[in-house]
């Protein structure tokens, strides 16, 4: 009896150690996957505050909360489909990931073109759309989020594709929650920063007033910096996904060239690791920009040359071409 109890306790201890090890593995793998996917959502952090531009301050956080909950719903749906695909047709993950990478390159290149041409598409404030605007705006924001959420979860899944099914599921859930909390938590802070600055500016202390006014004045610059970094991040991540995917599918020359360029930088004593990463990142960014530029040309320039209006634009009066200028 005592021997049986001792054996049982030993088994329980072994299971506990295995569970603890699995928890550590999930945490570590979730961290790696989250870091890899984080580059995709930097731009979204700058774009989302535009949805609540000119909204009553009391409605800003509730709107962001609703978008965040919709984003979690998106990720839940995507996780289910991603796990099914990875379990039964794992070969399809690389092409799907590359498709998402091409979309990121397109988004990044289009933002580069917007900066060069001066044409910007901005979200219309809720107050300009009527009484049902909030529901429509949240629905539109959640729909847009679906694409980015799909890309985030596919990147995360690709990082842990070799893990057992339930470990993959747990990691994807952790990554989905972490990324959503990070993005919309930062968005909430950015949105309320103006209010915080105005509140501090009304304090009697001159130092506090200066700090509050500084916060208000700094917000446009902060959003611009985040948007610029997000643009570069999309080109880098998208280009890297395409290079690695092509290499896995047998088209090894492009990524082999990147490695050849990376090797001399990586050989520099002391800072070789950083320099090698920078060269790899720069090559991925340039490749992403080239691919994205081609997609942008196909999506915008070709329809206009055919005399067709661009998607979402009306023909200019007296003209057979799209009225919206790039």
C-alpha cells in the first residue's frame, strides 16, 4: 500500500514537472511568435485612433473596446481554421503565408506611394456619418482587422508548426490575446493622451502645464512616427515572408543572395550579429518594396490606363478615367 502510494506520488510529480515544462515551452514559443508577428500590427496602432477622431471623449474607450472584442473574435475564427489546415494540409501554410506577405508588401508600398504623391485615404470620423455611425464604423474596423489578424496568426502558426496540436492551439490563443491587448491597449493610451494633456495643462503648476501642453503638441508627431515605422515594418515582414517562402518552395536564388550579402556584415567582430540582421532586414524591405510596387501598379495604374475608375472612386466629370488621383 505504502509502495503503491509512493509510486502514485512519483507519477504525480513527473506529470507536474511535465506540465510545468510544457507551460514554459508554451510561454517561450508564444513570446517568439508574438515578437515575429508584432511587426505586422505597428501600422494598425497608428491607424486605429483615426476611427475615433472627433468622437465624444466618453465614447472613445467604449468604441476601442468593441473593436478589440471584434478583433478577438476574428482571431478565434482564424485559429480554428489555421489549426485544421496545419493538421490535415500543412503544405498549404507556406503559400497562404506568402499570399499574406504579398498583401503586406502591397499595403506598405501603397503607403510609400501616398507619401510621394500626397494622396492619403483617411478614416471618416464617426460624427460625420449619422446616428448609426458607431455601429457601422466598428463593423468596418473589425472587418479590416480580420486581414491583419489572419496574417498575425499565420505568422505565429508558422513559428510553431512543429509543435503538437494542443501546444500549437495554446500558443495561438496566447499570441492572439497578447497581440490584441498590446495593440488596443496602446491605441487606448494614444487616444486618451490628448485628454490627459489637456487635464494637466489646466493644473496650477507651471511645470505641469508645460508638460500637458507638450503632450498635446507631441501627439501628431508620435502618430506620424508610428505610422512611418509601421510602413517599414510591413515592407520588411512581407518581403522576408516572401523570400523565406520562395526558398522553401525551391526558388532559392533570391534568399541565397541575401545570405551572401549578410555574411560579410555578420563576420564583423563584436557587432556582427546586429549588422547581419540589419543587412537581412534591409534586403527584405527592398524586396518587399519592389513586390509591393508591382502589385500597386497592377491594382491602380492598369485599371486607369484601361479607362476604368479605381475601386471606390467615381469617374471625373467629362472624363472616361477614374477621378481619384493617385
